[in-house]
C-alpha cells in the first residue's frame, strides 16, 4: 500500500507537493471499523423499529409500551426458562434462515423455506416409520438424511428452473410452498394417515426412543446444536472456500463468472440444494424434537416465512443468522406473555417483525454514507 | 325438484363457470393493479399484504358503517397507502423493490391479523349480487349466474386500463417511465412521482380485490382468507405479457382452476381433494415454466423492470 501511495505522489507536480502538508498519520490505523458498519446500522434499525412499535402499541392498541418492552424482555431473555423457550424457537429459524440467506448470496430471493420444511418433516416421519426395529441413532440419522435430501431437491428444483428456464425464483418458490403444504395434507389424510390421530390428521408417531434429546440437562433440544454447527459450516463454506468464492462471483456478476470459466448452473443448483437441505432439516428437527409426527401443526409457527426475515436482517451472512435467529426467536417467545398480560393479539409479534423487516431494508440506504466506517483505501487520481 | 337431477354431469362445468367468476375476481383486481405498477418499471410483491389488509379493512368498515360500498372504498384507500409506503421506501437509494415487497407482505399480514381480531365473529353486510340466471328454474344455473358487481367492474376495468395505457397521455408517461428512465427524465417527468402514483393506484385495485374476499366470496373475515392470490397475480401478469386484457383472461383461467376442487366436491369427488386445491398453484408453475426462457427477452416486458434485467 505504501509503495502505491509513494508512486502516486511522485506524479503530483512539484508546486503542489511543496504546499500540501504530508499525509497525516491515521488516528486509529488498523481498527477494522468497516466491520462494524453492518452491526451499527442494523442496531439503529432495531432501535428505530422498537420506537415505531412502541408508538403502534400506544396509539393503536392503547397499551403501555414501556410495560410491553419489559414483558418482551422478560419473555425472551429475562429468565432461564424464557431463554430456553427463545433458543427452542431459534433452532429452526437458523436453518430456515439459511434457506433464504444462501441463495441471496447468488442474488436469488428464495422464499420457499416453508415448503422445504414441510416436506422435510414429512420425509423424516415416513423414514422413522419404515425403520421400526433399528436403533434410535440410526433412525435419527436416517430421518435427517431423508429430511434434508427432500428439502434439497425441492429448493434445487426452484434453483434449476431459475437457471435453466429463467423462471422467477421468488414466485416459483412461493408456489412450491403451497404445493408442498397440499402434499402434506394429502399424505396425512391418505397414504400416511395414522388412524390413531383423531383431532389433527397426522403421520405415525416416530416413537419416544427416536425423539431428539435435550442439550446438557436443559429443555433445549439438540436441534439448536445442529443449527449452530450448520450456520458455522456454511459460513466457512461461503466465505473461506473456493465454492463460496465462486458463488459470490456468480452472484456479483454472472458474465464475469462465465468468463472465468465457472459453471454457474452447477453452483446455483448446489447452493439452492444446500439451502433446501437446511430447511428440510428444520422440518426434521420439528418432527424429531417437538411434534413427534408430521401434521399441519408443522406450519403453525411459520418458521419458513420467518426465516426470510432472519436472512434479510442477517444480510445473508450465515454467521449473522445465529444472533438474528435468537433475537427473532426471542420476539416470538415473548408473544405469549404480551397476550396474557396486556391482552394484545397474538399477531402483535408479526407486526413487530414486519416493522423490523421494513426498517432493516430502509436503513440499507445508509450504507456507505458515514465516513467513519469506510475502509481507508489509497485514492487513485 | 326434478330439474335439479337432470343437470347430471353438467353440474361440474356449471359450478366451474360460476366458480371461475367468483374466484377470478380478486385475481382480476390484483393483476390489473400489479400490471399498472409493473408498467411503470417497479415490481410490488407486497400486494399479498395489501390484499389481506384490504380484506380486513373492507370487512371492518362494512360492518361498522353498514355499507359494503364504503367497505370497498376503504379497502382501496388502505391499499393505496400501502402502495405509497412501497413507493417511498423504494425511492431511497440502494433499497431493493423485491425485498421491500416481501417486507410489506409480512407487515401487511401481521397488521391485518392484529387489527382484524375484533371482526372475526361479527357479520358485515355483503356486496350486492346481480342475478343473471332469473330466466332459468334450475338452481345450479341460477347459482352459476349469480354475478357479483365487483366482477363486472373488474371486467370493464381491463379494457379501460388498456385504453388508458395505449391511448392517453397518462398512459404514455407511465410507459415511458417503465421503458426508459433516461427518456422520462429528458421529458421532464419525475420518475419517483410517476412510479408512486402507479404503485398507489395499483395498491388501490389490490385493496379492492381484497375486499371482494371478505365481502363476497368466501364472504367473511378470517386469518386464512388469502392464500397467495397477491403473489400469484405477479405470475399472472408475466403470463399475461403486461397486457390488461390478457390479465382478465388469465384471471378467468386461474379462477377456473381454483374452482375445480369445490366443483368436483359438489358432485361427490373427494379423493385427492388437496391436490385439486393445489391445482391453481401447479397450473401457475407450469405456465411460468412454459412461458419463461433463459435466453429470450420476454415480449412486452417493461425494460426498467428488475425481473427483466
């Protein structure tokens, strides 16, 4: 860097060279402030949305927003119990968040996490039924393989339609959601129906022995550990391997990627399959740790759709998906307390999530506006 | 009644016809709204949220005021506010219109569920129905020819919008902004203002389409009211090649697909029920696969639209 600056200064005419003072030494020479830019802007967006949400609570719901904030804190991070509730919700969100975040790196907006989750759950429940005499470890592994493979195929379908046929991936993946839910409903009432499930038509129970265990004596199941590991692995894959590098080039400039000899189609389908596998695994975890069966309750928390929000707030960074999932999981966990104490409808949480989403997108406009965060690069004449 | 039995297998096409008109009405409004917005060079994926907000506010105002017409207007008004929010957010630099659309979809859904809680139970006055089947004494025929006033408005709106886009000064301005922002700027038009007006007008139509869901068919407010019509309308506009008249025909086709499950159920076919319910989605997907191409630019697509670039 220094040599570059030096050569440039020799080009400057002598007269100006005498009058201008030598470049001032930087005050904070190596502080990586540009890493803080997304964090600072995202936190400001969070604060702004909490202010807007407070106004909403005050004006529309005629409730005390300060009390709401306190309740939300208590319901999400205030006690050990609420922390566990938050983390249980965060686990599937990490996986469905990845389902949107990974293709976003390629410039594709995939909103099909719900469909991959539903089919992953269905495949996992079916697999458990086919292995009645196997050890629980084998059953769990098989369930996860089946769930993630089904999800992978589902989103890879959207990805290949986008690449090979130019079909808009956003609408396509949304349509696939509805088709997946129809398949679930058809299966649980038809070929995979368990006659013992009376109120909600469901698949067969996977069995107590095959349920996913809890972590370290808490109430949080191992789905959380799985989510954390997969977020970290995909982060390493996207940011520190050749595949991830190729994916980022293809996302940035598809022509440049082709000129560089990258097979963009294969990368697109691979990343989409990976994304779908994550969402399918979320469905598997919901079956293996929470529901025990696949049925319409899988779609009730809307993890697939909330995953879209997670991905956008995390700005498609798999590592950032972890804290964002915990935050959004916390918001979800606090909904019950708001309902009981302040008699706010259960959709309050959805309103806050919606405001947060819009604020994050609005604050996108502030990137590059603040000098303090800019990487100090040598200026080219 | 002896006549009822004599309908026989004709019951399916009859129910399909009546159902197509009922189911297609929201599609007509949302797709016309989306068509107008996209003609100005912006894509609004938030119409799903607008639709649900329209359904909720239309039902609420119809219940509170006792006038379903006022409900429809309120739904349109709320829809245009959502359109303006979308337009304002998108006019900021570096803000992506597709992402804002998804944000507005989630926000609109949440807000409608929040505000709509008190209106799940009560019954609001419904929209008037025109009985075109008065000449027949067969109940199925009468049922099929009960045409809603909003459908008639929508069917008239499509040629009106085509005329507006192709034959008026306003239409020319909207198309110019959608085809080339440079040309529009050179003519002295503000890109953001024109797009804001087009998005707000599109939102108005989508809101009206939403009010049809709660005020006519299925005819009450509930949280499961909309099932992706707002986003399917985006696919429909692509299929219709950004032509309002084609939007009308495409909406009728989608309506018929949506009416398939209830029509078959009425004659006792209940197996694979959910697969028939998913028929419109599968049809949309197949149509999108058939009409899209990796290499060809689509005919009629506004050049400034993000999906075409």
